[in-house]
């Protein structure tokens, strides 16, 4: 019930994403109607998310088609869309091409195009430029100067609890299109309305701080590990607060200055480990202790094995392991601990 798509690689941007089947759909046997997709092509990084209409029986196919199409389209034609100053013509062209794609899909599935209805959220980046497009509900956020901001809020339909879809007659009127320069923006977030229940405050129109923590963690943690943690969180926490499907895509710019924990100075390590500096000079023995723990745990080991290696009694070692777990620098699986912090970057 979880969908991941990783196409190509971009050393400048990291992507984590997931879509999980909601509790109501689990009960009724309806497939997850949320879909996410990401693509790196022609120097363009694109992420997309679509939430299939609950009233459309085949909307999961429409959501999948729409996310794949929009990523491919913007990757292949980014410059022409970005340089076109007529926003209405850009919207018209995108809607036209999306509907053409959905029409093809409807013929294949022998259904009506309205059966493929979904929302559609997308962010495309090339060099220092970005394009944002949003149809329907869901939220698009971004991280700038370590502060979470909202780029695009949900667009609801004419009636309560309704929204606009790619196939709606008024899609062109409510579709949002934003173009600009990245500047100090270091990341973007796309989320469906199911995820909003946990990570978006409708009253204050603000995003949950945990998202900033995840985005900052992506700079120093292995992407695969972070992906696994995101999946676990959505399956066991986020999904429990709603009956709807839940999906998210997080795109974060890499810190090119971070070469790995081992390359940091003692002062930088102390800041990363939240160690109070005495006269701005970290206690070398304490830094060395954390160094030894993290280095030894490149391979899985038990508490007793770590204690023996660093010559420290297990009862005293526990507080160090607990802190590293709280910082999300190591993970525990049963009795085994392992470092998930990037110690050295493979350049």
C-alpha cells in the first residue's frame, strides 16, 4: 500500500516520499488513491503528488498517470514554461496536455475521464529557478532560512468538503502557478489532505516543526534510512489520525559543505551533538567518546560490545547511546545498535 518512485539521481537534491492506504480504504478494499513521483532529467528535478478523488472509482490510475506525466513534461520543457510570461497560457497548455493524457488512459481502461479525477501538486527545479503548480487541495510548503513557509494552500470546491480536480471544469480558474528564483530556499514539501490532519494547522496555516527536523536530518543522514523512517511514521502514526489516504514528498537541497561527521572540527561536532561549549572550546575527551561510539557502530553491535570497545561500563554507556538515539544519529533494532549518521561522504 506504499508507493515509491525514484528515477535518476541528482547530487544537489534529496527526495523522500511515500503514500499509504487510509484506514477507510483498508476496510473497504479500495486501493490507495494517493500517488507520488519524482524525476531527475535534463538537469531538472521534479516532484509530484496526486490525491485521487474518492468518488472516482479508478482515480488511483488517474493520479499515477498525472504525476508521471507532469514530471516528464516539466523535465523536458522547463525552460519554455518558465520563460513564458503569459501565466494563463501556461495553465491552459498544462491542463490541455494533462487531459489528453487522461483521455488516453480512459480509453485503455474503458472508462470515463471523470473516473480518473485527482488533485495535482508539483514542484520543478532547474539551476536557481523553480516552477510550482497546484490543482485542488493538499499543501505545498518550503523551507527558507530554516523557517517553514506555505507556498500554496488547499483549493476547495463550491461546496463544503469538496475540492477541485484535474478533470473539473473550473480547474483552469483555480489552478495555481508560481515561478521564481530559489534564493535561500533549501527544500519543498508536498502533502495530501490526509497528511494535513497531522502536519498542517489549518487555523494558523502553518506546517508542523517535525517537517523541518526531517529536512535538516536529510543533510546528515543516509537517504535510505530516512526513507524507511518516513514509511514507518506514516504507517504507524500519521495514518492513525485520519481515515483518508496519506502521502507526502519532501525535496531537500544538499549541504555541499558537509563532507561527513569525520571531517567536522571538534567545535562543529559539539554543535551537532548539542554539547555545551566551555569558553567556546569543547571537551576533547567527550568528543572523542562520541567519535569512538559512532565509528564502532558503523557495524551493528550490542551495548556490551560497545562498552568493551570504549572501556566504559554498560550502565554508564547507556546515557550516550540514548542521546545519540534522541538525535537520530544511531538506530536500535532489538539489542543491536547502528550508526545512521553519514560519517564519510563518497564523492
